C-alpha cells in the first residue's frame, strides 16, 4: 500500500507527464495566392489525428480571392500572417512554433518571420511549392514585370522583395517540398532559376521531391509535413 505522500507524488508525476505529452508547438499554416484556410483541411485533419487540438493550429486568411495578380508581399497581405505568427507564439505552450507555407504563402510567411525577427523561435519552417528564387513566368526584375504579383514586392526573379530575404534563416530547421511537374513554379517548362529549383530554400536541412502538381504538393503531403514538424 502507498502512503499518502507517495500516492500524491505519483499523482503529480502522472499529471505532469500528461501535460507534457499534450504540449506541442503551435502550428501556423499559410495558404497560397487566392486560396483560403480550407486549402489546409487535409493537414489540419491529420494534425488533429496526431494529438494536436484546434487551438494549436492557426490558419491566417490573407489576400484577394478573385485577383491573383493583385496580391504581393506588402501591406494588407502581410497583416493576417504577422498577427497569426505573433498570436501562435504567445499561445504556444512550448514557446516555439512550426510554420508551413504553400506557394506564395511560403514566401509571405518567410518574410514575416524575418520582419518579426523570430526565426530562433520557429522550430521547423516548411516551404511547399514556394518560389523562393522567383517565377520565370514573371520575368527578371525589372523587365517584363506585368502585375503586382510579379512586381518589386512580388515574385519576379531578383525582385527587391526576394533579394531582401535571400540567405535569411527562417527557423531552426528548414525544409522544402517541391515537384518538377509543378504547374506554377515550372510553368515555363523549367523549374530552375540560375540552376537551382526555385522551391529550394538556401541552407535547408532537407528537400523532398514528389510527382505531384502545385496543389497536390499541399494537399497530398500531410503525413510528410507532420514528420517534419513533430
């Protein structure tokens, strides 16, 4: 038989272990150009199945849903993502967050991490189908820049925006998920910018190739995403 002190100690240990087991990094999921938070439903559901709660997951809603060419990395597009990152950090029981961005959401999330100077508090950063080195379809800045998405705050190759984040670290661990049949990043027939896949991130810990299209890279890789942030 346990005495009262021993029993109390055991109960406290069990409670502490239960709390620690339930404590996970808050996760911020940033959707792509003209998409919505619902584009993350597969990832959201998968994380819930692995013990995350809805309060652990943040899905900011940013940008125009009807004008893809109007969105860039400036002003009103920034605010929802920045607010989600700050709130997630403030609420995370571990004091750290994981960030996963798809397409333009990947570069937008990266920009906000840099502006907030919180890379040391990002445990894992995962860029999915991002154009970190620019979109060949946008041209090379400042030539053939025909809309906001491709402009100085957008994704033309060597744009001032992309140059401003080049070489920056976005987390303790950095990963990319990419494809060579991506209809957006590889729309010109090549995925390479100056010989490197545009979805690759400088200094990344690892990169993962899938035979999936631009949107499948987001919806069909939930299990891999989880592995990279757990």
